[in-house]
C-alpha cells in the first residue's frame, strides 16, 4: 500500500500524524507492505500513482500558502480519484475539496471545487470545539466514529454526509450531520487523531486503498487484529457521553 | 464606584485570607462594581508584565524577586492567578481607597488571552514575552489567535518590549509595536544545540511574508537562530545572550559574570535570560539575579525526585508537546531500567483535546531500559493506544484508577511519573503516600 501524505509539514495540526502511525502499524502487523511518501509545495509527484492520498488540517495562515500549489494539481488529483486512488481528508483538507472556504479574517479562498459543498466562517469567530461521536455509514460498514472537532469553518451544502451526529456539532453548529463520503473520498472534521480510536475506519481506508490494485479485495479479507485497547478507549467515551456502544 | 470596588475587593480578600484562602472572587466582585477599576489605579514605579506559553510563573516570580533584591517593594500575583479577575484581586487588595497601589513596583504574570484587558488598563513599563507554543488549543482556538489578540493592543504601547529573539512568533510582535523600545534576549549555541529538528512545529513560515523560515540552529522546538528565505525577518541582534552554557554544571555566563541556572534544561535558561533582560530594562544591576537564580524554588512536578530505601520516583508535569518533549529527553538520557507511569487527564485546564500526545515524541521512552509503561487518568486508554501505536514492545498496562496505577508502578525500584496539569497534585500525593514520605 502506497500512501502520499500531502503537505505533511503544513497540514499536521492536532496530531494528524497519528493517522499515519495507525495505517502503517495495521498494515505491517498483517504483512502488507506499507510505504509512506510525502508531497510538499512545488514537488513533482504523480498523485494518481498512489493507493491513498491523505490531507490533514492546518493553521489558517499556513494553510493559505499551499492553495496555489494545490490548485495546480487539480487535474492530477481528479485523475487519481478516477483511477481509484482513495482520498482521506481531515478538517482543512476536507474544506479544500469543496467550492471555497472563508478564512477567519473573512477572505474567501477558492478551492478545488470537486464537490458543491462550501465552508463559511463561524459568526464572530465562534468555533465548534469538543468531543464528537457520529453514526457513520460507509458502503456496507455501519459504525460509530469518535473524535475531537475544532473548526471555525461551517461547511454547508454537503449532499453525501458521512454520518449522523450523536454528540457534538458536525459540519456546522447544529448541523446534525458530519463529514462527506461518496465511495471515493472521505472527508471529516474528526481529529483525535481519527484512526487510533476508530480501527474499523482504519481498516476500511486500508481496504479502499488496496482495491485500487485489487478491485475484488474485501474488508473481510484483512487478517483480524487484537483491538482490545481501541475498543476499550471507545467504550470509555461512549460511557461518558451515555451513548450505546457498537455491538 | 471605584472606592466601593476597592473596598469590597479588599474586604473580601481579607475575609478569604483569614479563612486561609485566596482566589479570584474578590476581583470578580470589584469588576462587577466598577468594570474599569483597573484603569484608575495609580502606580509609583515600574509595572512589568510577563506572558507567553511556557515559563510565565517561574519568570514572573524571579523578576519579582529581582526587584525586591534591588530594594523595591513589589506587588505580584505569585500564585499564578493570571486572569483579569485574579490580577484585579491582587492589585485592588494592595491599594489605598484613593486607588494608589501600595508598592514601588508591580510584577504581574498575565495569561496570553488576558493581555488585551491588562495592557490598555495599566501604565505598563515593560512586557516580557517568553515563547508561543501550541498549548490548550481547544480553549484558545489556534496559536495565531493568541498572537493576534496581543498584537491588537501593541500599536499604542510605549513601554519596553522584552522579547525572546529566538522565537519567530515572539519576534513578530515587534512589528506591531512601533512605539515600544525593544530588548531581545536569547541564548548562545551549547551542547544541546542542533542543526536540524523535527520538533519545530511553530516555526516553519515567516510571519511577515509567509515564505519558509530557515534555521542556522535550533535550541529546542522552534526556538533557535532563524532567518526568512526571502525577506529581512530574522533573529535580531540579541541584547542579552548568555554563553558558555554548561547544562551539566547548571551554569552560564552573561556579561563576563557566571550565574547558576534556576532549574534544569534549556527552557529554564531562557527564563533566566528573560529575567536578565528585565533587569536591563528596569535599570537594575543584573548581578543581583545571581542570588535569585540560586534560590529559585523548583516548582512541584518539575523533575521532582522522591527517594526512600533504595527506591526512587521522579515526577514531571507535561502540558503541551514542547514541554513534554523536553521531559522525554531527560528520561531518555537515563539508561537505568525503569517503569513509567503516565497520567493523562482531559479536564478543562489540561486541555480537552488530547491529540497533542501524538505531537509528543513518546517514542523516546520506548527503548530496552523501559520495562513497563502504565497509562492512567481520565484518558488512560487513549494514552495506552498512543504507546501501542508508537511501537512499544514492552509491557503496556492501562489502569483507570490513578491510585492503582501509581501503586503498581512503585513496585519497581526506579520510576518516572508523568502527569498533566490537573493530575499533578493527586499523583504527587499518591506517590508521597505510597512511598511513606
């Protein structure tokens, strides 16, 4: 499995690098070769050659500096998606696949526009901050996702949300829905980081990535791992928020 | 209303102190009665503020001691009550009914987000800024916002601005303060200086033009000698720059004189440099700081050692990746067999967001000398997961009860305990009890 972490030195807020640790370990523990590459501003890379593209979240000001480079890669990213490269987007990365986002200072930043959703800024600098639990549906996988959200951006016009909010805000204050998923791209505001406490999502992402080279590969083909720690961490939070755990 | 505010604050402070308590309640009452009560206070001498992410309390306490050493009667919020209400409590309970503060100098530790209230309200003569790191991000949003709020009160500020010249995010404040006299402090290269660093999360881009920053060397995290790759933004000429830094002997030299370091580690040296720069700003003989550094109290949970009958336990506070990484380095240096207990809480003062544990290099703990890592606190399982995904091959033991975790850890002869803010005192108490001290 070949992964490209886009703009890793800019888009790494709130421990997003933990997601790469999880993918790497869950592949290696199963004997699946795992290769992590990075792509910075100005670097020549054919993104369609990877099985997975990962974008994390960045600080407002720093994130701005990569926009021209990102837009110059638009065709290449579209080609990657067409050719079944799976895309995992967290927070800022999620916003950048929509039409535009409005930065905290009010300026409107044109984005890739692959989808119709767009991100306005929270009124008077308000932010959605706190623990979040959602009930997510990804293809045949139905699972709860748990994480921590911290975003001023209010994402609206999402036609394929990832899941229903059980605790927390989601795409915007009182949105009721969180993230985006259409079979090719998974976008979410969940930091935490996302994958350590959501092992099924990690395995789902690995499966989607492996399907690029092996379209028949199923999640059930993955060798089971001992997820005792992961499940205990989830249960502790479900208990705290009085949410029924996964059965 | 001003007199009433002072009266009520003084009275309630007095009552609380008779009950053996302190706190912010008196200041809260004072502000309620006269919202602008700070604006009308009269000061007879320097008003020095200390702010930044790490080291505020130590630095402010040392500046306060220095001023006392120089003969000033000082009013200070020594207990670290650094929000607007706490500062109001401190000042109003030390002033006459006419609003004259009964001291020759005020030294105040100020929370970064409260600078916007304090700077415009008081006749501030000097502001010391130590550093800016990611800290309690969920409370403040992003570090950028913290810096913005401080910058917003600087355009009219006419006092001294005492800045860490090795932190680009601190140096940028100078651009927002055209009327201030700038004094820069830093530190010379030493044994722990490195040319490359993977820890410099906050120093990647020039705050002036957005281009990439380049470093000649790093001291720790993003603290070091930097310059912009395309504009003139760079570490300025340092007015106070300790050299001949000996981290083992805990000494350094400044202006031809050798000083003891107040505590371990390079970040403590920067606190000392800030104090020397404050001395320069206030026109106080820097040599007076020698005594201050020598007797500086090592706060609880900063490499605090407990020892009995051949067993020992070393306790450290961690509150953000930068501070935590420094703690990891100290533990990594110890080759002896050890057990480690990590207490991770996610209460408001710890930061509700615990993702910082992934920005901290816990991998430094993961060598053969670490036999077991016990994870506890309100986020015991998250901590255990972090260690697991970090690739630790020794024993990982999650334990929801802190007392049980500390008890288990202390079965080993050599233990390191690492605790977040709200976990520190309970953990300390448990260690003292378990070891029978």
